[in-house]
C-alpha cells in the first residue's frame, strides 16, 4: 500500500465518523414528533459509537486533532466532506454558510427544548 493510499484510507475513516456523527446529532435534534422510536434508538447508538471513536487511542493515531474539537466542529458547522471545494467556489461557500447558520439554529432550538424538558 502506498503512502497516498494510506492517507486516503485514514481520511476516509475519519470522514465517515464525522458524517455518521453529524447525521446522528441532526436526527436527534429534530422535534420528537418527527422521530420514530426505532430510528431514535439507532441514532443514539451511532452517536455513542462515534463519541467512543473520537475519544479513542485509534482516533489519535489516525488524526492529530483532538476528538472533542472535531465533535464540537461537526456539531457547530455540520459535516461538509468537500470543504476545500466549497471554499474555492463562491456559490458553494455561500451555500455552506447558509447551511451552517441553519444548523446552528437547529442545535439552539434542540438545546432549548432539552432545557425545558
């Protein structure tokens, strides 16, 4: 296996975990009436598995970043697998900013609902 292939594999593992984590926390942030019991249980398990991964030694081997920082970034901004592409095209960058703002509002609403429950 070449060094380039190893880098791609390493990036793919981390990207998949970020994507799964983003999907799980977005689903769990939905209003309860828009969730199903089975899917909620599944997404809670995915979220817990991703958190274990981000805190693991394996993650530290694959990535120089802190797992807590990565989770906060995904929660705040969502996951954009082509971030480098989005920043290179003005239209995509604007879409990314709108998505981040919508995501931030969703998470704020979720936190408010959680506090009032």
